[in-house]
C-alpha cells in the first residue's frame, strides 16, 4: 500500500484516485501518523457487505430440509484420562 503525506495527496489527487480505483488502497499520513485509507468502491462495498448469519448459512445449504441425511454416531468406548 502506497503512503502519501496529506500535502502530496492534495497535489496528486487524480493519481491517488486512479491508483485506488485500480484496487490498490492508498494511505494518507497526517502529522507522521496514518490517518485514512482510500479504497476503490468495489473494495469498500466488499467491506460493508452484511455477512450471512449462521442461521442463513444453514438455510442456504442444499441439505436444508432434506429428510434422508444421516449422521452416524461414534460408538467407540470412552477413553481414560489421567488427572
């Protein structure tokens, strides 16, 4: 990720935007501290996209609602542990 001082970012805004639009995040430094990151719209949209809940994930499974799915149980004996 390329870093820019605020002054350089102001002077080269079109280049900064072109690079960010090409999916290369650009970081702007203010007073020797990282302040902001400029992203492409596609990268921003991917970051804010709502994530699927666990329930939605299960419901989107091709196995959801299937009656013939079997989960065999492990019938092995328990093992001893040292305390």
